[in-house]
């Protein structure tokens, strides 16, 4: 009996090691978004032009009819210039990309697009950052895949790399296009 | 060139460590004095080589040599020199190098100060110590080489995380490492004892200073970390139950248990198996602490090297070290001779109970920390986190009896005590604290019974500590200076540490019940009130710092007719673009006024600055208590008993040979 007590620690440890080993196989960055399969939160954002009120902006109501990408970015974000060519390519392949400039002054957003090019079909300015909170944005860039009915189907945290686009998001977009 | 010297020294260290892992152990088995002596020289050589390597890396950081990848990734020219030097360990690779440096310094310490150890025991300890070195050196060399070159050489480097550009960082990680790695020594002591099949009072006495040598810096490190989070993270919390905080807290809890059980083993020869188990666990939990931070298995603000490959290596090390040690424990510990028996009411039983409670607390923290990992394994879609409500619910009911016991324990006699005698000793303190509690409830109102209980508990601990001195200084013939002068340093240590715990308890109780906060948008000239604190915003302007731009807001804070000026800043570091908050804190013994600014925001009355105002009563006591505990540990470490040769007790069943105190 007494011997069993002494063996107990090593058995308990073996169990723990198994769990830790399993934990290693999981990617801690893969945080499931609460929004998956739910409608995009409602927002109406001003645009980023120098017209009074920012000109035409972006509203959640317009995410209907065809699948679209919603990219949350900012001119101050370090990874955004890196992601930019991929977004241009996505737009060139005929998939609509919409943007939300997060916590970014409209003049800075404009300067960024003037410098790197503008792949966006529509742009809203979320300078106060409220909409980003509703979207559960943890950092820029993040991209949401929104289906024909305006539901969020996928969330990419961090820049979209060519691999992510080709391997995950493009097949998903094609599938969503085929959906009724 | 320096990078190559450093790299080369690191490789040489690995080779020396491999020899040290094998030869002294062989010497101990064969009784070969020369091989055992080799262990001592090798330990010193290892420390020297790794110091050269670390010195090289630090110099590279000082010279801002961006041809080294690590330097380029973690320091920028605009960064002040002190922080460029501190950046040496503000990243994964450098901190691993610091880890092995500390490890080898402890190893050299065993070689140098272990003259009074049994030679075979010392040789085995040095061997086990070197095995740990080998694992970590291989880890550093093969998965995280700090000396990797970078080509083309950038003109300027990327900056160190601005949160870490703070005097707190300069000391916080090295102190924690001294603690974590210090437990490697007790681990080696435990494994060596199991290999020798002998854990007697002399063994416990040799080990005790090493427990203290790890426990004291760990206590300082945790206290400093808590203080740093309080003023740097900008929301006025002092403890978050964050996985990495827990990772440092668990070895501390086990280390505290070890500290106490080793006393029993030293004085009475009992609980040897238990002491060994705790020594193994303390280091294992330190390793798991490292594992948590490096592997990314738990997401946390502290994670700076999320890399599964390193995680696999560290997991292998944990399995190798802890698994082997626990298997050895299962095989050998039942054969260890147990020491003298003790009565159910005795100092020993009190300390045993203390150990059980500390173990239970560790289990609570452990479960809270790992529950998310375990849940995920059971149901993969379930990402959960465990927060303060769990800890408040489970931790507090367990810690309260422990704290009550802290004052009773030192009143108990060794071996056997009598309930009636104990009752008499307890009469005065219990009456005093009951009166204090009644007074507090009357003063604070019945709604604040929990706070009153917490404060009374703090008073109970401080009173208990003072009573230890009283009992020591007032002998049978009344007060005597001779008794004051001859008070052992270990007793002073006990008094300081237990009183420190009392201050911390009182601080936590008050903070939890009476902290006040207010968050609002303010404009210059406006005044806001939080608790007893009234804050007026004077103005805000943009300022430039060494490597950041900042929005600085000035405030006047008044409380009970006293006014003082406070400044809070929101900094944007120009290289990385990250933001930090520098809170304005008005410190006083009775509490802190805390003002922190946030973003510029619109509200109904136009543009203003988000301001958070806090009143934190007695918050400083939390850290003061931690500091007292560390000082207590240091005082114990200074006890001359540890420096005189321990008696070679042949039989642990002869407690009379151990000098009574």
C-alpha cells in the first residue's frame, strides 16, 4: 500500500505530460471568432475622402448578394503594407475586398492608399474604433469572409499570405459563390 | 568576432558540462577521489566559460552590433544604453543564456561552498546539476542560438518591446531566474540523496541554505513583477492570475513548503521522503513555468517566443528531469529510513499541516492554469480561460486556515505538545485579535465583515511574529539583553517573513474591499472624484522623449486637504509604433492615488481625454510585505548554523545529536 503512494506522483506526472504534449499540437493563435456563422454586426461608417463627413462610407447592410472580404487595416500597422500586394491580387482575381480603416486618421489612410494602391471596392473609417470592438478585432490586419446572406464565415487574424489565400480563403470564397 | 568568441565559449561549456555530468557520478560510484574532484573544477570552469559567453552577448548589445540577428531584432540605436544592455535578456535567446549562466553560477557555488558536504554527495549533486546544464545548453545552441549572424546588416535595429523598457525589466527576470534555477540545486540534492539512498538531518541542513538562496530572489522577483505590472500596465491591478504569474507563484508555494519541511527533516529527521518530493516538484514547476512561456501552449501577455519546436524540446526536458526523478523517487523513497515519530499536536504536525495546505494551494493554482489545456484536449472547440472568480472562490478558503496556522505553529513544541498548554499560550493573542476584529467591524460596519476579517488576519500574523520575539527575549528570569543578543538570525528571519505575510494580507484585504475607481472623459479645468480622492485636470500637451512621443496630462490631486501634482503619459514608441501608459501615482503609506490617461475621445460635451482615477488603499503594504518576506529569508540565510560544519549524523534516528534551539 505504502509503495503505491510513492508511485502516485510519477503516474500523475505521466498524465500531465500527455496533456502538455497534446497542448503543443494546438495552435494558440487559432482563436475561434464568436462571430462565425452569425450576421455581421451592424455598422454605418463614414468614408475617408476629404469631402465633408468623409464622403461615401461603408455599411454592414451592403454585405448582401455576393460573398465579400472585409479587411480591417490601418496606415500605422506594420504588417499591412506586407499584406497589401495580396489584397491587390485578390481584387484583380475578381473577388471584392472592402476595408475598414481602424483607428486611423482619414488623411493617413488616404496617403497609404495613394502610396500603395487601392484594391478596395469600398472603405469605411472607424477612427473611434467602436466597430472594431463589435467585430472583436484584436489587431490589424484582420479579415472577415462574409457570405451572400451577410454572415461571417471565416476570420483571418494577421495578414493574408499568398498561401492562406490560395489554400484556405479562395476555395472558401468559391464555395460561397456556389452556395444558394 | 565577439559573437564567434561567445558562440565558441558556449560550445565549450556544453563539452565541459557533458564531462561533468558523467565523471563525478562515476567517481562517486567507484569511490575515485580524483574523478569526484574533477566535478568541482569542471563546475568552476563551466561558470567561467558561460560568463565569457554572456559577457560577449552583452557587449554586442552595448555596441549595438546589428550584424548579430538577436541584437538587430531587439535593440535600436535610439534606445538608452541601459535598456540596450537589459535587452540582452529581454528576449528568448538571451534569457536562455542568462538561465544557463545562473545555473552554472549555482553549480560553481556548490563546488565552492560545499566543502563540508559528504564528497560522494557533492559529486553526485554536481553531476545532476551538469545534466540539467547539458539539456539547457543544447537547447540554447540547437534551437535558440543567440549569436546567429544577420546579413545584410541593417542600419538600425527593431526595438525592444516598450513595455519592457523600464527599470523593472532590468531586475525582474534575473531575479525570477535566480529563483527558478536555484531550485535546480535542491532538485540535484534530492536526486543525489535518492541515488545515495540517504536523506538524513545533515543532508537537510546542507540543502536548506540553497532552498533559501532560491526562495529569496524568487520572492523578490514576484514582488517586483507585481509592482511593475501595477505601474506599467496602466490599469492598477497588482495580480492577474495570468498563467505566467501562476508559473512563478507555484514554485514559490512549493518552495515555501520545502523551506518548512526541510526544517523538520533537519531538526527531527522526519519527513525526508516528503522533503525530497517537494524539492523535485519545486524545480519541475519552475521548468513547467519556462515551458508555459516558451511554447505558446497558454496564451499570455508574457509570451515572447511562441514556437512549438522549442516547446517539444522543453517538454522532452521536463519529461527527462521530472519523470526520471519521480521514477527514482518511486523506487528509492520507500527505502529511506523515516525519522523520529511525533505526536498529533507538535511542531512537526503543525509544519506537516502547513505543507498539506501549501500543496493544496499549489494544486488549485495548477488546475486553474492548466484547466484550459486539459479542456481543449477533451473537447477541441472549447477555448476557455480561468479567471479571478475561480481563484477567489477556491484559493481564499484554503489560504485562511494556513494563515491562522502560521502564528500557532511557532508556539508548538517539537515532538509532542499539549492542547491545554497551547490554549494558555493562545489566550492573549486570540483575545487581542478578537478585540481588534470587533473594533474593525464596529468601525467599518457589518457590510465589510470580509475586509475586517482580512485585516484582523493580518494583525494576527504580525502579532504572532512579534510574540516569537517576545518569547525569545523574555526568558524564565524576565527580559534579558543576553537573550536579545543571542537571538539566532534564523529566528529573526522567521519573525520578518511571518510579519511580512501579515502586511501583505492586510494590504490585499483592504485593496479588495475599499479600492475605488472612476473612468471618464475629462477636459482641462474639470474635477472628478473617486473614493476620497479628488482630481483636477490642469492641462495636456505633446512632448518628445528619447525614443518616443507622448501625450502628457497634468493633474492636481487632493485628499483630506493635502494636494499634490501628478503627471500621466501615453507614449508612442517611434520605431515599433507600440503604445504604453505611464500612470501618475501619488504614493503614501496609507494608499496610492493613481491617475492614468487613455485615448482622446468625443463625448456629449466635446473632445476630451479618457482618464482613469483610482484610490488604492494600503496597496503598498502588499509589496512591503513581500519585501519583508524576502528580507526574512535573507536573514535566515545569514544564520551561522549553515556555515559551521554539519554534524555527520550516522543514524537519523538519533535526534539528540542535533543541537536543539
